[in-house]
C-alpha cells in the first residue's frame, strides 16, 4: 500500500470517529429532553397553548379544554377515576420505568406533591410502555412515589386528549388540570423542581 493510500485511510477513520462522536452527542441531548423521538411537538390541534421560553405551555382560563375521562386500574391493581378529584388541581405525569429523564425528575414530583397536598393539589401518574407493572412498581419504590399511577401500557389514555395536547412519543410529559378539570398547562419534557412549582403557582392563585 502506498503512503498516499495509507494517509487517505487515516483521514477516513478520523472522519468516521468524529461522525460517531457527534452522533452520540446529539443522541444524548435528545435523551435528556425526552425519551421518545417526538421531541416537543404536540401535534397540529388548535389547543390554545402558548409556550414560554422555559418550555412550559399555558392556556388562558377562558380557553381551556375539558380533560377526557381518565379511569382504570393503577399499577398496584386499584381502581382510579381522575374525575373524583374535581375541585382539586391535578398534576398528570406521563412516565415509564424505562425512561432516564423520568428517573431524573421523579424526586422533584415526590417533593412537590408532598409540599402541596394540603393545598388541594393531587398528583396522578400515567405509566406507559411498561409491558408489566413489575418494573413500574419497582420504580415507585425506588423513588419514594406515594401518589397513584394509572397503568396505560399502550398509551390509550394519552390518545383521549384533544389532538395537539400530548405527544405519545414525548415521555415524560406533564399536564396540570385546574379545579374544574380543564387542561391549564403542559410540559413535554422533564421538569426541574423550580419549573414544576412555576407551572402550579398561577393555577394555585386562581379562584
């Protein structure tokens, strides 16, 4: 092999390594924002969301859509109907035990749920894409989650929402329902404790 050929091979290998490294960086960034491939797109429905620079989307009180019927078995086998919480602010968190960002945000949800439970705020999880409840229960035990989670392995509950409200590929996702059971705000990415509190603050202030 000539010196020129060897130089070309070395250049090709360097480019290949650079491409792999760049791909890994992009993949890691996507994983941090959402476990699914859907990013932060919520579909094309006209749901009235206005998204802030922090990624939190809100809907004015007069433009909010009623949340659909959300009921079924929880991951620990109990029956739950979210409608029973009407009159409370409900935080719906879509998560999966397989999802890295879900693990990162879990401690934030546990802390805020404990802090606000006496102010009429109820947290409810929607567990999705876990093929059995065993890993989901292990997730809750590991992270100290005490609020209930509906078991929705195929995403049927998510699809009940008005088009454009949720993206089934964007996990984790969080919706906040106001005291009338209407969708008031949304995040299609993992939430810090500060941003979770920020989502809730204006809804807590509503009368």
